[in-house]
C-alpha cells in the first residue's frame, strides 16, 4: 500500500462573503496576501524532495473559500499544479471551500484541473448553531452542495467543528451522523477556539460565549471520531494546525487549544479501555498488549494512562504488538 503525503498551500481569506464568527483567517494561516505562482512552485518542489518517490502525493489548498474566487483566480492556483499531475509527480488536488460556492460550472472547471477531493466546511449541521456562528448558509445548502460534489465524481469531505455557540454533545453527534449520511469519505474535527479580533472574541469577552473546556472538547471529539471510524469515514485531522500564534498564545484568547489535541483524544480513548480492563483484572500486576502503532496513545500523553494504572497496580506493562 502506498503512503499518502499532502503538500499544503494556504490561501488567505479573500473571497469570503461572510466572516464566520470564530474566524480570523489572517491569524490562523499567518498569511495576508495572494500567493504568487512562484511561491506555490517552490513549496511543491520543496515538499516533493522530502517525500519518497513511490508515495502518493496530493496538493491541498487550505483556508479561505477556494471556489469563492473567480474561475480565473482559481485557475491561477490550479494551473501551477496541473503540470505536476500530468508528469505523475502529484496525484491530484484537494481543496476546501464553503458549501454555498458550489455550482455545476465550478465543479466542471475543478474536474478539468485535476481536483480529486472537495472538502466543504459544514462545521455544524444544526440550523441554530449555524445561524449563531455567522456561517451565512443553511443545512439544506450543505446537503445540496454535498450531493452535487458527489454527482460530479469528486471525493467528498465535510469538515466539522465542536463547541460552536449553541452546540451540545447531542448536536455534535447529530452533525457527525449527518456527515456520514451525506456520503462524506473524509472529515476533519476542529475544536472551536476563541481567536483574537473575531466576533467570537467579543462574545467571549462580554460573557456571552463560554468555550469548551479541554476535557469536554476531547470527549465530544472522541465521540465523533468513534462514530466516523465505525462508519468507515477517514478522519484527516483532529484539532487545528498549531500555528505560531496559537502556540505562543498571541492570537489565542481562550478555548480548548492543545498542541497535541489528537493525542489527547486518543489517550482518552485508551484510558477508557484500560480502565475497563483494570476493573476486570485482579492481583498486583497489569499487563496488556496493544497494536504497536497505538502504543503511544495507550501509554497516554505524558504517560497519563500508565500513571493512572500505576496507582492501581504494583507493576504495569503496556507493550506493542505488530499485526
Ligand atoms: S468561510 Fe472559512 S475563511 Fe471564510 S470567514 Fe468562514 S471560516 Fe473564515
């Protein structure tokens, strides 16, 4: 099986008709200007040098609203990648966009330009959450766009957020289920963060929005992750890409940010499994074999699960087994 690699290109927010309540794209991507062709070329070439030849590579355009740009502007970016696809160096393009910028004309053009996957920012599939998040589109709009994307033969991605205003665990789960029902092949789960200079920051500062605690964000994300995995939907990411400004806190006002958010989620999954196993284990010694690729999560972030077991047993052994 080929390993998959992604070359990320961040498109700054230029085409968004709305400012979603939580978004300050400039802060999140750390980039405020159009990227010129040469920069994209350089990025692609730099990444290609680091990837094994036999792997499968995609170029992914993130940020902004890709299909909200004029067709000419979209092609400005896509035309840079096309020669790499034609030479077999890159398999396809993946891009993310808003569901209200999907039309047959747009999809036709993307199809001609080597795009294989279209990810739509659904964020929530609850009308009230969408409305209070300033998304500017409805659930029906996501449904229509998702079905068009699939009809045109693209792989469909639907991204979701947890902890938006008026979100609940039940609504998070209903959103995840709907993403599955809409036929998404992939998804991303992002906890809502309060980034400076956003409408959400003002709501937070005036006490009208309370972000999720890290524990709750982990709990809701894990519930969604479990549901996606059991339905065979690929979860491409759990947690935001930790930009400089999020890491050093200069752009982050509040919210469940953690540099290894996904690791926390998987640690929690293993904590629950191991606790159950511990309850069924008598004696002073605890030993468990886990799939070797899961060993870090089983031991837990910062050794959290091992420490939890060490409080209950004299000796603890968690070891990895290859399949
Ligand atoms: S659509 Fe995306 S880039 Fe545009 S404002 Fe909303 S979150 Fe930001």
